C-alpha cells in the first residue's frame, strides 16, 4: 500500500495528464457525425504516429557498433514515418472529397 | 537560448495541435484544416526531437544518416502509397498504416529491453520495474495491434478468409492471461536466465493479435480497425512514459480515448454492442438467420435495362441507394452521369446514404464526392426515410443488408434492430446486384421477393452504362 501511494505521488504529473487527456479525447470528438467516422479514425491513426518520436530517440542513442539496435531502430523510424506521412495524406485525400461544389 | 526549452515548446505545440486537429476533424466544415494543423504540429515535434533532443548526460542524438535515411524512405513510400491508393481501398490502407504504428511501438520496446538485459547482473530488479512495465505494455499492445491490423488488412482486400474454431474465445482469453502472467513474473523477478521469456511474450502477442481478428466478419472490420487504432494510441503513450515525453503521452492517450469512443459510436451506428461485434460475430448465427428467412422467400422478378430506363425517366423522384457493389464496380462516375441525365429530364434524383453502407462509415460519401456528386444530394438515413413514401422509383446499387426489412420485423435475424433505409415504402424498387448471393451479414433479404421489387442483375458499372445509353435514346 505504502509503495503504491508513493508511486502515485512520484508520478502525479503524468497521472494527471493521463486522466485529463482521457476526458479530453472523449469530449473532443463526442459529437462527430457518422459521415466523418472514417476520416476521423484515419486522422487519429496519423496522430498516434507520434510514436515515431520514441523511435527517433532510440535510433539516435544507439551505439555505432550495436548493429541489431541500429537495424531495429532504422525499421522503427521507417514504420513510424509510414504511419505519420501515409496517415495524414490518406486523411487529406478523404477530406478533399468532402469539399462543397461551388 | 537553451535548446532544451525550445524542445519543450515544440512538444507543447505538437500536443496542442493534436487536440485542435481532433476537434476540427469532427466537424465537416473544418475537418481538412484540422488534419493539416495536426500534421504541422507533428512535423514540429519530429524536427524538435531530431535537432534539439538531449539525453540525461546532455548528449545530442547521433546516427543522423540512419535517421534521415529512414525518414526519407518512409516519407516517399508513405506518400506514394497514400496518393496512389484507390478510394475503395482506403479502409485497408488505414489498417496497414495503423499496423506500422503498432510495429513501431513494439520495436521500441524490443530495443529498450535489449538495453536493459546487460544491466541485469549488476542492478537490482526493483530499480527497473517501472521501465519494465511500460516496455511490456508497449510490446504487448503494439504487437497485438500490428498483427491484428495486418489480418484486418488482409481480410478487407480479400486475401484472408474468416476462420474460427471451437473454443477460440476461451483460448484467446487464456493466452492473454498467460502473457500478462509472464510479464508480471518478469517485472518482479527478472534475471539473466529468464530474460528470454520476453520473446515468448512477443510471439504470444503476435499470435493473439492474429487469433483476435481472424474470426470477426469482414463487415465488422471498420470497428476492429478503429479499436486497434486506439490500441496503438495506448502503445504510443507507453513510449511517452518510458522517455517521460509529454507529446507522445498526450498524443497517445488522446487517440486511445477518442479511438475507443469512436469504436463505440461506430457500433452504435449499426445498433450493436462492441462485445457483440468481438465475440458474437455474424458467422455464429448465420445458418439460423438464413433458414428462418428462407421461409419468407419465393420467386424474384427480373427487369430489363430498357424497362428500368423507362421507369426512371418518367418518375418524378428517383432515390439511389449506393452500397458496396457500387464501390467494387467503381461505378460512381457513371452513377453521377445517370443522375445528371435524369436531372436534365426533370427527374429529381437524390442519394440515400446509410451510415454503414459500403465497408466503412462515410465510405459512400467519399466515393460519390470523388465523382463530383454535390454534397446536398447526399441525404442521411433520417432525412430520407420519410421521402421514400412519396418516391416513384428506388434504385439500389449493390446495397443489401442496409435495406433488409428483417432488421425491423424479424427478431431472429442477426441484424435485428439495425436502423435501415425503408425503401419498401417507395412505389417501385429496382435492385441491381451481381447475383442472388446474400450480403455481408450472410442472410437472405426478403425485400428481393416482394412484389414491388424487381431485380436487375449485373455489374453495377456495366448496368449503369447501358442504362445511361438507354435513357439518352428515349
């Protein structure tokens, strides 16, 4: 019990962020019309590509002779980039179709 | 200026644009700008990381050639793939990109675990317990998301068939608990001799992802992709914990929460619960539904293209109900041509869009918009259902389950309770299908056997082209 309380105190900033972000995430898309479900999913898909930042950090820290870490890191950055770039471009293409005709 | 503060600022910008972007994405008027804003924020956060990041000892990142190489290849391939993909294949593309994100999270965990192993001999295990928990979470969630997305991708493009065996759900649940159990055991008592169990978890998570998605029917893939999407969000947030990185944390949790809600909203649009989608897949009650429905069967009536042209050209109002058949046949352009032609003849033409017509919510809107169909001709279900009563002819193009009256009047049907387009109120219903094969839910459609319904068999594009030619010559 003591250690759990200690953990919460030590990480309270992060815990606050997590809790607030959960509510914000739900609130922000709460009233989306069903027409936009697919583009919204695709947009959210691109946003979680933020995981690429972790991949860049891992890659940038890898020692030059640790080839396994270099190759895996390279792959991680590559896949993360695909997620980000592909995600945003696909979403844009979907939404391009929604523009009203003049 | 202290570069570290600048990095914090770039992350702050990233987080704010993600929130703004999601907010704007849920409104048709601002959606495109929202996507762009989030993309700019992402670029700022990525650039900040590359050039400004310092580790605990104040060292900058190195291996720049590797980083830029991967970024360049990823950008090129991602851009080309996203630009080239056909409108009908968008859903599977999203699934594929989602899988890439999951794999990225999994790989981060694998590399970070590799950094921890050499320290095991010297360090006390309790000191690294926190990192281990996030590493395992990122590994399991990321791998499940990756494997699941790949299966979903395969299902949507028809390469992977539905597959289930008795007791699969129970086995999946057991597998999940075993993985969590092993992870828990390692967190408490990891040492050099049991570190290999990490790879057992990896293999287990990949297998779990495959078995999790395999039994779920293709029609439910959008829901599954949305769910896996929120999984990947959580996996990204795990990376945020690991590096104490706020932009990964906020972005990941935001997508995790929004994605979960979106999944539930999608289920609601089909009037089903998430649990029902995940375990009570259509396959289970397919036979029951089919036999119960076949009693209502009987003979169908066929109609020729020229008769159809006649009916439509002399109608006051025609409502077109597009479905997956239209998407597969790539018939949206010729469909628009038909609409314009009828319009010139003074026939009012509108489209009835069911929220889950096609393979994804919004699929039909996107498709028809591609063919330049005006936005205000696309009516949503609530608007159009009252209109059917005063409509002369309904043309159904490759839609099936969304117009199945069983959803309203047959409690035994697996789609019972799903809101449908009430086309049977119109004077004439013409159904274009390739064959009498049932739709994605795998059930018969009593609508086809009703006296006012006529069947117009053939590929949507071919039939529409003939129809256009016929109407022109009238």
